[in-house]
DNA sequence: ACGGCCTGCCCATTGAATGGGATCGCCGTT
DNA sequence: AACGGCGATCCCATTCAATGGGCAGGCCGT
C-alpha cells in the first residue's frame, strides 16, 4: 500500500494574512546592505513558502514594484519609488526645501539633514553629506529614535501630547553614556526646545558627534519637519544655530508662498 | 409583491483582478496636482466600487502605504517612500551622485537633472532647480519621452537594441516645431551620441529651453544614468559640455570606489 | 426639513490566492 | 558521467479572504 503522499488531505491554501501584509513584508526584506536577494532568500525572510514567494515576486515584477537582475536576483523597482514620490506631501516639502538645504550645506560644510515625524521615529527625507566629516550613521530613508537625535527631540517637542507621553513612558534606549534615558530630564529638554526654538544634542547617538536641530513650520504654524546639522564635538555648536534658524525660516517662506 | 431588491441574485464578489493591480491603480490615482483625494474620488479614479475602495484605503492606511488627513482625505504615506528608497539601487546611485550634482549646480546655475532609463521613458531621480531659470516642466519622479529630451536621447543611444528599434518604430510625438519625429534623423543622432559622448537638444520639448546631457557609466562600463543641464536657448550650450562631462566622470569614480 | 454626497458596515457569495509536491536546470563534487 | 544538493518554477485541488450590492448614519448647502 502506498503510504507516502496519501497521509490524509493536508491543510492547503489560505494563510490568514492579507496580500498587502505580505507585499509589505517582501519589501521590508530588502535593506541597504542587501539590495539584491534571490527568490529563496526573499521568501525565507518574508516567511513565505517557496512557491508563494516565487509567484508573488513574479506578480510584483510585472507591476514594477520589483525588478529582476541579470543574475535572476531581485531588487526593488524604480516604479515603486516613482509612485511613492510623485504625489507625496513629504517629498514635495523636500523639493521645496532643497535649494535652502544646499545653500546651508555649502555654508556649514557638515552633514545637513531634513527629517519628519513618522510613527515613533524621525524619518530622514534628505541628507546632504560632507565626505570628510564625522561618521555617517544615517542615510536617506533611515530612521532614528525620537529621544536620542536632535531632529527627533525637536519633532517630539511639538508632537501631539499622547505621542509624547508614549515615548516618555516607554523605555528610552541607551546608545552612549550621554544618551538621555531619564524621562524627567527628557521632559525638561522638550520644554526648553519649545521655549528656545532649537536643540543641541552632544554625543547622544555617537560619542563624537553633536547634532543641532530647529523646527520648520508649515503655513498653519504646525511643525512639519526639522532641519539638523551634525558636527564634530570639538566644534562650537552655538555658531551653527543662527544659520540653521535662518534656513528654517527661508524654507517656511517657500512653504507659504505658492 | 416586493420587486425591488429581489431581482434574482445579482453577481457578487470577485473582480477578475489581482489585489496588486488595484493597489497600483490606487497609487496611480494620485498626481502632483491632486495629492489629497476623498475616498469616493479615489475609488472613482481607480475604477473601484465604493465599498471596495473604502476597505482598500483602510487596509493601505493600516500598512502605511496611505495616510489619512485631518479632513478625512487620503494621501500617499511616507512609509511607502521609505520602503521604495531604502534599498533601491537607483536611489543609492542618486545618493552617491548628489555631492557632484550639487557642485555642478552651483557652478552652472541652471536646472541640473539625474535621469535613469525606465521602460520607454526617462525617469528623473534628482533635480536641482534654479529659481530664476527657464520654465520648470520636469519634477522629481517625473517622466519624459526618450526621443524628445537630452537625457532620453543619451539613455536611448546606449539602450538594448530591441528598445531602440521599438522607439524608432513607434510614433515619435511632436512637442514643438523642433522636436525630432523622423526615425532616420533620430537614428543618426543616436550614433552621434555614441561617438561624441554628449548631446545637445535645442527646443525639442519647450521652444525656449535647451538640454545638454552626458552618460554616466557604472563599474562595468554600462550606462546607468544621464546627467543633464537645462539652459535658455540664447546661452552657449557648448560651454556646459566640459563641466557636465567632468561631473559624470566624478560620479563614475564614486560608483566604482566603495 | 430635504436632497445630494460621502463614508463605512453587513454578510452571503465565490474565484483568486494558496502551498505541498513534482519537475526542471544548474552547479560543484565524487 | 553520474550523483546529490539547491533554487526556481509549475501544477492543481482546496478554501478562505476579498468582494460588492444594499443600507444607515453623518455632513453640508439649500
């Protein structure tokens, strides 16, 4: 009697997950260091059966969300970026801010970043880097925690009260000996930021880097983004506050203009 | 006898379309001029029944692909951009090229663009604009036809043979009296580009704008992108070729370096 | 108060998506 | 050359997630 392959009807079909969930998981499987993946590796990372992964990749390639390399490996497609960028309010903010950021960058000669609040993190939408400057630990489309980055603190200071409480309540991860992990201290800093209109974060994320950030307000005076500069610790942070504030004001003008 | 609502079992469920198709159509419904849409309008544009549209929007919002405005209208979410940008090979090219583009931009003082080949069009991944310069008719994430833009001609000249034939065969849309619509002329220009390493397009898209473009090659000497400058017609185009070529070479160095 | 419009929920219905297994092709090793 | 391992795709019976009319509640301008 043939036993193998006849062991009752095994559970087939259905996954208990929406297609969207899986599409997002597939996209999340790619990272800056793993930009090209085989279908197998991709399926593994996304937690999908090989057959399902294969089919999903084929579909996503057909719709331009993924692209196949010459060596059959898979990458994220440019069409996805196009769809995401074309009508994104955040990206149009970026585009408006660009000329100002360029000028600021030419002036200060260090990393210049534009970040927005997304969930419980800062998401950097633009970054003009200075080759010779302090270590690079952010990229475009990278995220940083709100309590340990200058942009993050600025955005948190002007965020809805419930988000502030949530962050203050949750554990505050430590990155260096200087990272602020005491909620009470953070709360005081946030009040200071609202009063002063800027913040200086010395070695919170990386012991040798200082971040300085100011808020950018939209036409309704709501804080929509933060501009920041990353400088080595030995540089006088105070000198950069005025140019930063001036840049923020120029971006605000361009936001209101058209 | 109640007639209404009893007229036999109406066809329900199923659409004959994959979820992905619809997700893409929803995203396509947004344009730079319509960045926020009501659920109703969105459903209409994407060709979806109201109920289905409502549910899809809810799902997509939950996964961060869309975001809801304060006034209940819908926008594209930043998370989508993040997923698209984080691991995109094209975007990392952009990031590498940025410092060079910045410098070039400061030097020439006109629109500077970085475009890649995508399907049968150029897709612009970066654009540094000059406020006072000629009319803006491209944006980031915008597309232009291959035969009528300087970047397009450069990319087409180095594209696979079958794509070249396809474009040469298809109708060549006319935008100005100067647009090249004769396949034979275009074919000759492509050969010239391969020989010269640059192209000048005078008034092909807009009667008063001239585009100048050069190719950027990756580590395998394959053309991966095109850098272009847009100048007013009365400016001497020739003067910009050398700086452009120099910029392209510097980008190529940075592509091969790490 | 009324009509138009937008929105989201309900729920019977069903076809699109599923995943185990078989197949095919490509390596490097025996 | 034959083998074994691996990765990718195909096949197809199975089934549940997605579907879309209908309906009700909310909002606005008239």
